[in-house]
C-alpha cells in the first residue's frame, strides 16, 4: 500500500466541462396528440375498447379534455380501471 495513501485529497477532481449545444425551441402548436389510433381520436361513453394489458372493456365515463382526459373503463377480466387516455392507447373495437 502506498505510504501517502491517507494524504490524498478527499475531494473528487472536478469533472471536465462538457460543451452543450443550445437548440432553439420550436412552438408546440403543430403537435398533435392521438388518443385513438384507428378512428377520429375521440373516446366516448358506451364505446367498446381494447387495451393491450387488460383486454376488452366498455367505457363507463370520460372526464376532462386534452392531455388530462381520463376514462373509466370496465374490463371483464379485471373490473373497472381509470386510465389517462394519452397513455392508455385504447383501441376502439365497437
């Protein structure tokens, strides 16, 4: 073992500075959120939908609009689930 081991600094050496390239922000006005991959993009009460994990279910209620929209769907296998539509990726089947 190095005899000067305990005399070493406990502070880490500063990390080398990275170059960061700044990219100008673009407006989000042309961004489009798709809630339903097949049809008009709207999920409404009474629709039959399919989820990749929970299977088929019926939409019981829809609340909110835009990115905050949520739907309560009653699935035959797992019961009712409240899903955020922008993440749920529901597919209309009827």
